[in-house]
C-alpha cells in the first residue's frame, strides 16, 4: 500500500466552494485511469472516516 500526505486545495466556484486533491500520474496509471477512461467511483465510509476512490467498472 502506498501512503502519501496531501493538502486539499479549496477554490471558489461560482456561488460555492470546490475542493481538489492532487493525485500523481504514476498512481493513476496503476489504477488504470487515463485521459480517455477517467471515470471513478468515490465512496465515503463514515464509520472509518475514509474516502475510497476506485476506477468505475
């Protein structure tokens, strides 16, 4: 398992706020995510307070 410490970037978008987390290209390649196939599923486990990102099947 690869572990990295990242900072969340916040920005104003219209009337609200948006947030982004930068992921490295090597990590995205390992996950099979490309510019053509870039849909992912994002899940939040409230019990463990974990965000889970996986390539959409």
